[in-house]
C-alpha cells in the first residue's frame, strides 16, 4: 500500500465513523507512523509502506475511529506554539484557552517588573507554561489535586525550559498553599460542566478526558464559588483574577463574584465571539 492509498483508505474509514476532518487526521496519523512532517507526505505519495508500518497505522486509525482523541494517540498537543505532552490524566488543551493564557501574560508584562502568578487547577500545565514562556519577568506556582496530572505538567515545564520559574504543588483547592503567598495574578480554567451534562458531551471528551477536569458540580459553578470566596486572600494589591467559563455562565457569574467582594473588570470573548473569560479585581 502506498502513502496515498493509506491516506485515502484511512480517511474513508474515519469518515464512516463520523470523525471530523478525516483526511487531515489520517495524514497526521500516518506522518506520526513514518516519523515525518505531514506536508512531506505530499512529496512521497508513491512510497510503499512496510508491513509493520501498515499494521501500526491500522491500529492507530482504529483507535481514532473508536473516538480516542488524536492528541492521546500522538501523545502531544500544541498550545500557544508550544508542544505539550498529554494523556488520559489531563484535559486536552483547547484552542480557546490560548486566549486566556494570552490575557494573563499581557497583564503581567504590563506591570513592567518582576511578578508572580498562580495557576489554579493546572492539569497539563499548559496555561502556566505559556505564561512563563511569554512573560519572562514572571514566576509561577501551579496547583492541582491530581498527582498524575502534576507529573505531566512537570515534564512539560521541563520540555519548554521554564522549570526554573515555575513550581508545582499538589493541593485540594487552596489548602496546601502557604497562607503568606500573594500573587499578582490568579488564572484558572476550572471544571465547569454541570454533572448531568457530561454524558451528552462528545465521546472524545466524555470517555477520555478525566472527569475531575470536567465536572463542575450540579450547576457547573462549584469551583467558581470556591474561587470567589477563597482566592482573594492570595491576591496581591491591585492584582487580578482571570477565569475561563462555559456557555451561558456569563449571566450568573458576575453576581456570584460581586457577592463576595469582586468587581468584574470585563467579560472577554473567544475565537467564535462567545463570552468565555472573566477578568476580575477586588472591589
């Protein structure tokens, strides 16, 4: 089977399984098997695959057809131009969350001095690592309650060469933080899916992302209540908090935070112009 035939057959199979962008995903899987760049496949359409390459590709395509996320199969995802290792212990980074990281590093850079930030519920570490990469005067602390997620995040920080400015801590909420800690910025993409809605999510999310990274409680707002009531203690004077939230939650979050002494500075949109990020400061 040639490279072109392998792409066509794989794409046909994935299309029948209802996988989005089947041709693109087939090319990415084949490039992974052949250890080459996807675009280089177009220069080698007539190349014959070995029996082992064919078998490996077939196995990977079948996994994708079973809705295992492409990022899990490849073992990596890109976030703000940085390659991150991912597996079933962490949420696959979403493109819209790149905008949250960008808001964070732009604010820290605007301070024009050494600064500190806290990434609450770091998962793969993608937000904290991107902020450290783009805000060179900043040092970060990233917390998560999952030991397995922190292992992934620690490895990603090392790969992105920001380990000297980023430390990780296992913590259930804020419990493990030193009470004396104060941060110029608190940033988080917390779990915000209402518990009863998780079963209706795409298979790639429902069956493969860790439930703890998705489940925001009965109404999806449990972690926002925690952040509203407990995070202010750790915020430095004139500091800010930046949060990602789910569809429709912009109608309830401002009043939730104002009730605990926060002021909404702005509500920012994602790439699809849907309200997605909340920027807060203390009243």
